[in-house]
C-alpha cells in the first residue's frame, strides 16, 4: 500500500510544496523527488495529477530517464521524448501513461554527493520547455536538498554507529576496568566501580559511546553487555561492585533477569544524574525487589546538573556520588568546598553514604575528608585497572596530619 500524504514527515511535506511549485509553474502533470541508491530509483515524494503515481514507487535506476540524463546520454530538458531514440528505448516511454516531456536535475548534498533527482514530467510533448525552466528546477532542487540533508546525515550517522557497534556484541571489543572506592576513615577498599572501555582507535570516551548507542536504540543492549562483562569480575574481587545503569535499562526485563541471581549485598546500582526519569513511581517499583534483597542504590554525578536533588528526593538512595566537576580543585575553592559540605550534610541527613569521584590530589583528598565525605575514588588512590591490581587497603595516614 502506498503511503498516504498524511503520513509524510515534515521534510517530505516541505519537499512536496517545492514539487507543487514546479508542477504549477511548468504546467506539467507529474513532479517527484527521487533517491538513487545505485540500483533502484525510489520516488520518495510525488505530486501528480494522475493517481497512477504515488510516494514510494520504485524502478530500476539503470533504465530510468534520470540515469540516462545523469550519464549525459540525454539532455536534462526533453520537450518531446518521442524524438529521441535513446529516450524511446527506455521503459518510461512505454508506461501505460507514456511520458512525453521531461525535466530532471540532480539533487546534490553539501558534500557534493548526488542524493537523487528533482523531476517534472508531462504526458504530452511540450515544445515550450526551455533552459529557463531547467534553471527553476535547479533552484527548487537546491532548496529540496537543504530540506532533506539533516535527515540524510542523521541516517548516515545512525548507520555508521550501528556498523561500529554491532560486531561488539559478538566479540571482545568492550573491556572492563575497575576503580577502587576507598574509605576515608581507615583506607580500606570498600568496593570498586566497573568502568567500560572501548577500542582505542574509536577515540571516543565511554559516555559518548553510550550516548550514541542510546541515540540509535542500542543503549540498553550496550549497557547490559557492559554489566555482563563487569559481573565476570565479581568473583575476582572483595567488597561491592558498583554498576552503572540508565533508568530505561533498570526497567528492562532483561536487566531484572541478569541481576536476579546475584549476591545482593555486593551490588550497588548507580543511576546516572544525566539521564531523565520519566516516571519515578515506576522506577521505584522496579528497584524495590532488588533493594529489598540488599542491593544499594547510588545516584551518580551529583552536582553536575539540576536533576540530582530530584533523583535523591524521589528515590531515597543509599549512596550519593559527588561529580568530579565539584570535587576537582575543592581544596583551593571555598565556594566548591561549601557546596560539597552542604551536599555531605544533606546526604547524611537523608541516611546516605557520600562518595567523592575524581579525587586526584592530596590537598583535595584532605579537604574532602575534613568535611566528612565517607568514601573516595580517583587517581590519588589508583587509576582504573584490572582486578589483580586492586589492593585491600590504601594509605590515608598523611591525610590525617
């Protein structure tokens, strides 16, 4: 069934307006925007006085009038198809509705690639068709290219991300490193956060990879792959394992199946502050069975945006993790220190443990300990590494002097 005009996208409706302009200006019966994929000509948007033609029709590209024009075998303006032997050999000249006059110009994107053609056709010859009419079609084709290019680029990006990610689900392209989480009170390592790493040649930070995956509908699949790989480390370490989740993944049945058989007291579920929660009641209900078994809920990236306090108020987490943006340099910035101190008081008042992320210097570590931050992770203690590189105790004695 052909798509109806009501099903057209905004871009297609705008292209249709340009096609109607061409149709009315040239006095021809049919105008269309086509996409050429190398084998097939797709009539993506059609404006026709004849019901025989509609959006979504296709024809072989090699035997189309448009391809013959692009190849230079035919002129771009054809007042009478019947007078050109090359044109008469093509199927368009022998359709039940025989095309007798034709104009076709390429639709080129900003990178120079030819997307397809912008065309007008009549079912009678038209000796009035001229170079001036072609000039109008060129202007309208350029406008059509501007309209469709964002969608084309988005589809290309989608395909490129998909092509990069799909092999990862069958191979070992995703690896896991662990960063220790250390108690300020005694230097004991209480747990470790599992962090995903991707191929170096991608030259992309993990957050960007996960964001791109989510943008094409692969976000939950990639997160679950990362969790499965992270859980392989659980038997190799002591303490708890902190796992990162987006709200949508925590609502996925596959996630529930994956977490169902784990030692609950050794798992912390980190909910990112950056990802919106559409319905806190649904999220709370989904988390309840795990928390009842002893799993802890952490709110990640606290202080990096505006939704963290809402997350905390509506989920009552066991752990709040201070974002590195308010931790780095805290020792030398009284405003940051005041903010951190207030968040610590808030967290403790809500019966939550406070973890500082991104602790990289002795000065910052000392300041954080002095305002009663409970735990810390960062390069000051250790860079992310393998399970074998973790130790059970880190020195905090110099922070107490």
